[in-house]
């Protein structure tokens, strides 16, 4: 692999491989702690090497790429809003990512308030008085971008790590004034 920076992403859903043939005995599941071990050690290395702000930006960007690919390959983006959200809820629950709820949806302005309970990334973490779900912010932004065709700014306003029992995200089209 070359060490030169690329000008675009080459990741696609198919890069995840054929899990059934590659893991005939272990299957497609793993323990949440293993996922978090990968995520939080990656976050730590990025923050140490490039600073916390850059680490957060990289996690958001990776989440956005994941959300984009997830929406294109797992969801049906041409459903009406209620059908799309129901499908997203079903898939996130089926994959044990979390329990998504819509607290507010202004379809005219496309402003949303979403919660994710039992979040894969943070539920049960020690309280640090900070939000830590930047990857989720990006993931939701990617999903919403594919669904609406508009870029979104998504920020977590409540998090298990900040002392809440659910993660709460505010989503607005890019260019809209944010909190």
C-alpha cells in the first residue's frame, strides 16, 4: 500500500467481504467490548498523534462514510419518511447497534432530534462529562444525506458519557444555524 494520500474514498460495502464463508464457525457476531476496544484505541491513537479535535473530525468522517454505505446497501432510500425511519430503526435494532427514536421531526426544514438508547458506542461507559459519539454523528449524517440528497450537520447533545441514559442527536441541513 502506498503512503501517499488519496483524493477519494475507495471503500465500498463489498469491501466488508463474505463473512459467512470467512467465518463459518464464528459467524458475524462479536462482543461489544471488542468493538469498543477497536474504536477507543483508534480514537486514543488519533488524539495523541493529531489532537483531540482532529480525532473527532476523523471519526465523524469515517462514520459518514459508513452511514452512506449502510444506507445505500441496507436501507431503501426511496421510502416515505415514516417508512424509511421504521426501516432504519428495525435495522439498527436487528444489528444490535441501538434503539433509535425520533423525538422531533420538522420535515419542512429537515430538522430532526433523534435518540439512540443502548448505543453500541457508549452505553455503560464511565461518566466523563463529555459526548463521545462522533462516529454516530457522522453515521447519521451519512444516512440522512443519502436519504434526502442534502448534506447534514449532526451533533450529539446528550450522551451516556455525559451522564445521560440515552444519546440525543440534533440533525440539521448543512448551512442551517446550529445550536
